[in-house]
C-alpha cells in the first residue's frame, strides 16, 4: 500500500484541495493540501507504507 507524503512536513494527512484558489488556478482536480501544515501543491510524493517509518525517523534525526 502507498501513501502520499507532504514534501514540507512529511505528514501523510493529505487530501484533495477543493478550495476556491485551486479552482481559480485551473488545477482543481490535481491539487492536494496537507491538513497538518497547510501546504498546497500538485507534487506530493508517494511512498510505500514500510518506508513511512524511515522518513519519520530521518525527520526526527534532523531536528536533534
């Protein structure tokens, strides 16, 4: 199984962006939004579920 990941905060809480701004830009059907940090964009990488833990560990290591 694969998940989309926010490129900014590495969260997997992603959904389609149906906002007025994305509709006005003409990217209504291929725009996504991170519910954790609010990042919006068309590119949200897809990773396998097993690699999700590795991404979170690397993020925590960078903070230290």
